[in-house]
C-alpha cells in the first residue's frame, strides 16, 4: 500500500495538472512508482487530488513501451503481479528530470 504522507501531498499540490505543459522530458519528476524486478515504472510530473480523495497523475510511464498519460493512484495500487505490488521510490532526488531518470 502506498501512503501519501503530508510531505508528499505538499509536493503533489505544488505541481498541479498542466503546470509543466510543454516541458516534455525536461519536466521535473515529483514521484516515481515502480514494480520490483520489472521495467514497469511511472514517472509522475503533475498531480491533482480528486473529489473522492484519489490522486490523478500525469507523467511518463513504461509498461510495455514508454508513453505520456494519466493514471490514478488507485489504479497503480491495484497492480499485483504474483504478489509483487508497486512501490514508491523513497530515494528519488529532488529536481531530477524525466530525461535523467531514463539514463
């Protein structure tokens, strides 16, 4: 289970949807979610809390191929592959770009 701490909530609220429009691979990643032992990853660049408390993210993700798109936190939390669940990268460096995460 991924917990949105007060600190993470503050980061999400400081980076609303469309705030990095046009920055592409130079956009700052505010959260990185990954499925251990796989290439599945979500590089979140923007976030917005929904009326039901869920979070809608925009970013660059890799499931079978890299693509930009939207995903809900609840959808990320539903992923379960043979008992493995998605984790939050707690060691993500502040200010890192999408491009830097790809190297």
